[in-house]
């Protein structure tokens, strides 16, 4: 049986050739590694907290920023379907009930507490 002949590179029905991924530990071609220290961004103040020094804004800018914050919060809400949000709330309610039964804080999340929670869920009616 005769083997099929390989296609020529650059054939019009063939995907274009791509560069291989860069080797680990080496910068991509044409780029250099800098040793400048990275600076972490200053965390944004919480609602009602004053902005850090040097970031005083006019009332107009503050109003625009408040509107953007509201839009951002609504966008976050719109990302999840209502039934998913309801499901999360029901799951949280069950977790808090389980933690109350064992006198555990709700933040006591370990492999053992999660296993016990799943076993407890199996025993619940319904």
C-alpha cells in the first residue's frame, strides 16, 4: 500500500504556520527581561472611605465615579442568571445550618468539614 504524499507547506487549504511557543525561562524573541521591581496598585477605598492623599476629586468627577461604581455592581449582578444566584443562596443557607449544628464558624472550610457537609446533605430529607 502506498503512503499518501505530504502536502507542501503553504498549501492554500492548510493552516498557516505558527511559531513554536517560547521556551520556559527565556524571554520571547525581541523582548528583554527587566529587573525593575514591580509596584502593587494602591487598593481602592471602600464605599464612604476617603480617597488616598493626592487623589482629591471635584464633585463632578466623584458623581461620575459613583455612577461607574453602580454600573459595575449591576454588571456583576447581570453576569449570573437569577437561578444561579438563588442556588448559591440556598447552598449558603445549608452550609450555615450545618456549621451551626456543629458549632463551627462558617469559615472553617477544610477537607474534613466539606466531607462531613456532603454526608450531612445526603441525610437531609427531600
